[in-house]
């Protein structure tokens, strides 16, 4: 029913109600002797009731129509705001940094050279000496040194000729992030199978990003020893992903598109099988720092993830993003 027709009918019904009211005053509706309602009275009463029902129905219809218009206007406004927000937070210039925990025994022979040196450096720094060149340290709240690390400019950094396994783990990490706008069951994740299984029972991701080190830039990768946990920790920084190689369905193009989305994190191999270094890097993953454009880094810990084991023994992690944009942005405050 059009708005014009509704208005016309509303005025006609209102006029009819007034006319019937006047007729009710000048018309004999009851018999003077029997006091029963006359035929004219019944006719008038039925017309008044019908007129009232028409007026009420039209008013209800008008209210519903106005509410629908308000809802449509609100949806349009929200859509415009959504487009503005999406344009403010596009997925661009994406980098990740990772913290990987590894038992020292897994990196032999590197720990045999590294551990005595950092232990001696810790003792020297505790005694008040300055940090040796190329070494860093982390402090507890009470001022005690909790860890000592060596970065690429330190002589304690893994050597490619003598400690190739440790060197490859920290120097050549490769991670893959696969996003799903609508979460799936882990059994439907095609990359948990070896070989990868694309079938009616699996679902391709909405966005896939491959990350690797850019060796044309100065990397800030470090190896730290955590004295409290008696474990080595590899700090891998600023792994890059070339957007030209992203695989995308177009459903995830901005930070707001990540609301409630699902993320799988694992390693990717340049060969046909996953290497031991890649398996160790994935299983030892502790934190991932996701950098998007000008946003503050988004911190994600494996404490808030679900660990899965693929058919080939490789590990991958499942993460669910918060349901609101504000909550996603608040991940930058959790470190």
C-alpha cells in the first residue's frame, strides 16, 4: 500500500467517523417504547465500529511503515559507517614477528657454545659490569636478570657453517596465516592433511598470506636464553608478506572484516615435505605480533589458541578474533 493511498484512506475514515458521530446524535437508535436498538441504530453502530477498526488498522500500518523506514535509514547509516571504518583499517603492509620457545637440547651443538657464554655474561652483568657487545638482557621486577640474548651482530649468534640447524631456525623462518571469515571445523581445514586435501568436505581459506624474512633489510632476529624456564627463545622480527601473492576470496580486506574470524597459523615449506626446522618452529610458537599498516601491533599468544597436529606431524594453531573492532584493536594493549 502506497503512502499516498494510506493518507487518503486515513482521512476518509476519520471523516466517516465524524459523520457517523453526528448521525448518532440526530438518529433514533432505540425504540421509545421497547428501548431496543432499532435497525437504523444497529446499522449506525456497525458503521462506527467498522470505521474505528479501519482508522486503527491504518494507524498501525503507518506506524509499522515508519518503523521500517527508520530501520532502513539506520542500516544505511551503519553501512556507510562500516565502509568508512573499513577504509581506515585496510589490510596492507602486513608483517609478523614471532617468539619461538625451544628446548636447548633440540638445537645441538649450538647450546654447547651459547649457554656457557650467556651464563658468564649474566654473572658479569649481575656483578655490575656493562653488557658485552651484541648482547641484550631482560630484567625481573626485583632487578634480577631473567634472560640474556644475542642478536645478529653478536659473535654468539648461530653460525651457518657449524650450527646450521639453529641458524636455519632463526634466520630462515617461514610462516603462513590463513583466515576464514566464517569459522570452520578443524577437520575441514585442507592443510591439515598430507597431501593437502581440497574436497567437498574441506573449505579453502578466504585469505592466505605467506611470510618470510626479507634478507635485503637488516633483520633484528635474536636468540635468548630464559634462565627461569631453562629454555632457548628465538625472537624473529618483521617477516614480510607480498600482497601480490595473497590468495583472497574478497571477504577479508580490512581489520573490521576480522571480527569473529578464524585464523590458522603454521609454517610453509618450499619443498614437498615439512622440514624438521619448520616443525620445531611451529610447535615452539609462543606469541605472534601482527602489524597492519599504521596500527599498533596486535599481540596473539598461543595461550589463547588451540593446538592441532597435521598428518605429517607438523603443528598448526587456531585462533579466533574478538567479535568487535574495538576488541581487536585492544589486542595491542595485551602485551
